[in-house]
């Protein structure tokens, strides 16, 4: 903001702009995440490097992963992993490891290669879930497989972000340093499970007696921010800490109340995260590594479709359902943006272009999936089955 321009006025105008872009996106069926990034790119010269915007965006992403963690008590995690682990491992191999190998062959250093692999890895949960809700495909059986795979990715990605953050800290990552990093992650996770099982379960009566919503939201948001901050203090990622904080509170009997109280705050601040990411992207130097970008874009589409086809078959889907699922998993979004935030300079521009391009292509593939499946396999009666979207 320019000097002398009231911060409150600027904040209000910015929120109204986000509303206008989000409203327009809903009308034309383009997820808000894409439009918020584009708005950030357009406004970067005016609001870039704004500390207030950065802090608000950090809180927004912390609350996103806090609520995500609320969906996964430890017992449920085990059940999901048993059903979808084969497809999940294939997803890691094709989209993360092979992508990193391609980047390494193109001449990138190991850290940059794994950074791009992380950006390519996870399908966008928010874009995919919204597209499923807005279509008539939620009743189709492959939706259960898609959502289970998204959950698997949601479990792997925060750990990978924490490892990447340790690798980008500037210190040499030898065997000892990597072992210490993994030890910190295990310690943080074990602490969350212990606190959830033996502290919050014992405090269940106390928590249930908190009737004032204002006081209750202070408690829950405070826990989310504190555990996210603890992760940062340990040299890890705040998204991992926030996810584990959600797991802790999922052990209480008031998980629905927590979600209802925290959700409006998340919805207010999360668009600022994508906006803030957009402000860090500048295209003054053109498109960096255009050949690699094209290669990664093509490979990431092929890899996700392959995960859907092979993983879907392992999950028990028919050929048509597995093919539809693969075509519907192409979009990348929030996790890619989180990992891209660790990049610098031309690498961040590369990541921004990739995320925007694959998000648009993913939406198109999702919408064309039923037609393409019909063209390849012909007509078939649909199986109807109710599937609940996480969150």
C-alpha cells in the first residue's frame, strides 16, 4: 500500500475485490484459487511484500490444514491407508519421484528437482471436491476412490513439505541432518497423538462445558496457531503442525462445533494466501525453462491419468470408472502453491505458470471425462452410491 493510504480502507477494498473475483468464478465455474492467484499477479506491484497480508495468509493456510486434520483421527488414518495404499504409493512414484528424476536429467540440482516434484505431486483437493459437488458424478463409485486418494495425498504432502523446508534451510543435508529432521517430524507427530489420546480425551468434560462460542473459538484457533508455530520453531512446516493440531482435537466430541466456528475464519483468510502467492510472481524475464515446463506439464497429466487407471483397478473399479477417475485427478492447487512458496526467483515463476496451466487443463479434463470415457468404452449404466466429501 502507498504511504498515507489508510490500511483499513485498503484491506476493505482488497476483500471486496476477492469477493468480486470469487463470485465471478462461481458464475463461470472457475475455482476461486486460480482467480485469486491471477489477482495477486496483477496487484503485485502495489501490495507486494506486505507484512499484514503475509501474516493473514499464513493464518489462512494454517486453518485450512487444521480443519483437514480434524477429519482424520488416528484410527481413521489406518483404515484409509489400508484401502488405497497401492494407488497412493504409485502416485508418489509417478508424480513426485519420476518428475524429480526428469528435472534432474534436464540439469536441475537435486533440491530444485524435488521441489518441482512436490509441486507436481498432489491433486487439488479443493478444486476436485468442488467440481464433484457441482456435477452429477458424486454418486458414481469412482468418487470414493478419488476422495480416498486425495486423503492419502493430504497425509503425505505435509510431511514432504516439512522435509523440503529442512532441505531449503541453507544447511548441508547429510545423513545425520536428515535423520534429525525425520526425528523432529516423528516427535511432533507422536506428541500430537499423545496429547490427543491422553490429554484432550481426559479434558473432554471441560471442553464440552465451554458454551460461549467466542471463548471456544479462541481456544481452538489458539491451539492450531500454537502447534503450527511449534513446527516452525523446530524447523518444520507450519502446515504439518496445523494438520497434527487438527488430529489432536479430532479426539474430542466437539469436532463439529470446532469446524463450524473455525470455518468462517478460514474462508475469510484463505483467499489471502493465494493472493499473496500471486504477488510473488513476476514475468519480467519471460517464461523460464520453457522446454522443461512443457515436458513436466505433459508428464504430470499422463501420470495422474495412469494413477487413476491402475490405482482405480486395484481399488476395485471397472475400466470405465478408473478411466474417468484418472481424467478427473489432473488439477493441482493448494499444496502445489504451498510448496511453490519455498521457491525463489525464476523457479517461482516456473511453478506459478505450471500451477495455473494445469489447473485450467484439469478443469477441462474433469468436465470432458464422461464424454471421453463414453467415446473409448461406449455406453454403460451408472452405479449410484452415496459418498460423503471430507469436510
